[in-house]
């Protein structure tokens, strides 16, 4: 399927999850070149991949990355009650099953793999990392929701007209989101609110367990998610390779809802961060070598003790 850009090939398909639901997946691939690494998109609550994250995916694909996205259950073009999240763990498991399946294809096994989560998708990415701590080579977190206990009671994260007005700076992008039939614009369902609250509390209690390389980008004037929480996350995570970038004057949708020059700046930083960490080394081989090194060290210690 054409993507509207001759440098990028866009494709989509439906897959079945273990609960019998059809989930929409899509991918943006560099045209006529082997991707240098894989990026997996985790979209925000009530959003979807094919339209709301299209610009992000296209920019990354033009930079040489293969980009894969999936609409969560009840989101976008996937099956399920619209806007309903019966289990946050189901969201994580569905993403994990699809993403890992892509990574383990023969042509992808030697490629680095990154998570890219926006807003609630940042929480999804962090839980994917916790599920397989050594599997991912890094994560890019855009205005992530990683500590929501103070937000959920008043609930300001639903993309209703009010939130669109305070999250997205440019009028054209606001209209695009309002007219996107696949974005849920109703009030959050009680079970959904409970699941997101529980997930956020879990993440907040375990920020110190985050150990993968990551880049956090956040708008300085974001009043949807608090940039100070991203700074706290940056300071608390145990990762040795971690970067926090604050963009003064930018709002919540800093990769899509800002003026072009501001969006270009953010993506310049994102692509530079990814490029600096992308190698041709087989990630699986790296883990195997580490395991062998640990085993040899243990063997030598045992011989000394004996």
C-alpha cells in the first residue's frame, strides 16, 4: 500500500490474539534498503497508530529504520469495545507477542530493537521492558505517563475537545485528531480508569528497575503530563545510559502538534540518539556472550573455592 512517500513503503494486516480478537498492525519500511534497526510503536490512550503516529513512523523509516505498530484491544482498527481497556496486562502481552514475533524473524534477528512510546504508550514500553529486561536495546519515551496517581482522579488524559485544545498547539493538527474516527473521544470507562491507575502506580513503585538505555523528551509547557515527573523518572531509573531533554514552550504533543521547526528539532534529537546506539551487532549474540562470560566466571570461582 502506498504511504505517500516514495522513500517509505507502508503495509498493514490483522492478526489474532490469544483471546480471539483481531488486532490491527501496520509497518513503515525503508524502500529498497535493508533497515538498520527495528522500532516498535506504543500509542497513547484512545489513540491509534496508522494516523496519529504516521509522521513519527515515516520520519523514522526515512532515517533507515523499520517501524512497526499495533492498535491495542478496543483502540483504532482493532476489535473490542472502543476505548475499553479490560486489562493493561493484556495490552502489554499483545504488544509483546507481536513485537517479539517480528524481532525473531530470520531477517531481523541481527537487528537492534527499540521501543517508542508516546504518553500512555510510554507506560506500555516500560512494562514491556520489565517483562523482558534484557531484550530491548533502548526506548524513546515521548511525554510518558509514568506516574499518574495525582492525575487519574481528575482525569485529564482523555482526548476530548478540551484535552485536544491543551495538548496540541497547531489548529490543523487539532482538527485532524477531532476528525479521526479511530480516536476514542468519550469519557473513560470505569474499568479502563482503574487499569491505567493500577499500571501507573506499579510503574511509579518500580522506576528504579528500569535499566535499559532510554531517551525521554518532554515539552516544558505540557499540562497533560507533568515534565517534572519525567525528570524524576530520569533521576530514579538505574539505567547507565539515560537522557532527558526538556523543550521550553512546547506542549504535550511535541512530535505532532507543534510548529514544523519545533517538531524537526525533536526528531533531530530522537534520530541522533537512535543512530548513536544502533550497531550491526546481533543483540541475541551479545546476550549469549554475556551469559557465557558469567558462566565462565562462575566456573572459575567454583574452581578457586574448591
